[in-house]
C-alpha cells in the first residue's frame, strides 16, 4: 500500500496558537465548566460504566470545531481519572498531531494497514496520564476502506478493553462518507455546530444520513458561540451555556460575524 506523507494544513481563520489556547488545561473558566457539563450529560446519556463507552464527534462541514471539541471532551473525561483514548479517524485532513505537538505517524492508517502494532501508535500527550491519543497516521489512498475493514473492527474491539471511553474524531458527514462507515463501532454521535457558520440545509442532510444508518445522536455542541458581558462579569459566558432536547429553529445559523468563544453550548 502506498502512502503519501501528511501535508501541512493551510492556516485557517484561527491560528495554531489560538487553537492551542482553547484546549486542555488552557481553557478559560467558562469553557472548562461548559465541557464539564458536557461530560456530565454524556455520562447520563451512556450510563453503563461496566463497558467502554465509544463516542463519535463529527460535524456537517469542515471548520466547525469538531477536533477542538474532541480534544477537550477527552481531556475533561480524563480529569475524572477515567482512562480515555482519543482516536483521530479523519485521515484526509488530520490535525491532532499539529494541535497536540505529537508525532503524526505511525497512526491509525499504519495500524490498519498492518504496518505496526497497537503499542506503536498509542501516544501520551503530556496533559494527563489517563489520556492517550492515536493520530490518523500517514495519509492513505483509501480511508473509507480502511475504516470499514474487518481489521478496524478487530482493532477497536481490542482497544476498548483497556479504556473507559474511546472518542473518535471523525470527518464532516457532508464532506466524505468516512465518518459513517464506523457506525457499527460507536454507541452514539455528538454533532458539532458552529454559530453563524452552519446552515440548516447542511445540518439537516447530516441528520438524515445519521438517521438512515440508525446512528444515535447524543446531542449538539455549539462552538464559537457569541460571548457577551453583563452583570455576571467574568462568569457571564458560563451563564449562557445551554443544554436541551430536540432541535429546530436554533439549528439555523444567522448571517454575519460574531465574537469567537472557546466555550461550547450543547443541545440534544
């Protein structure tokens, strides 16, 4: 199998320095509390502690903050002492190695191709001892085939024996089908929605595909939410964290720019 080496990702609207400032122990108080609430809601959604809970994180389009959400969710879960494995399953446009300053390869693609063993790809990230990461590895010519292979099923079945949570950072649903081929491996999906960026049509298309494959949607996480002040001072943004059931008009993005925040909002 022929691999091409990972190419640098073009700079996005948010710089690498800013991205790293929005993850792990660098989170603001408001963002940290929001992710803790997300952790609590996820724990209630998947209450069986006797087995590893496997969760996918995706979005409708690129640039909505799914990787930031994946990193911070994994970190927040690991803070409780749970053993957490974050797996980068976006093989076409990987960025976890860059974000976490770890080796990009060998990774998942190399493991699935039979080029290395599991112990070769599980990395420490220097944040918490209970948090481990598997990067996507070298970019393969056939990501969907690798993710949908029997080898992937066997690797996942073996990994879940050693962890309490496995978080898959998946590609955007509307961009490629890769994120859907792991449907049989996950217990539910979190859908990341970026304020003033996502639109109803793309989100609806994503939900239709997830529903068609009977993938349980655990909730929606809103990123880049508008931050505003008020009488709560520095705690104001935390007070605006939302969690609820159902989705409707709130899923439609409004036009125009908005201030960026590292704090997620979640709806289910």
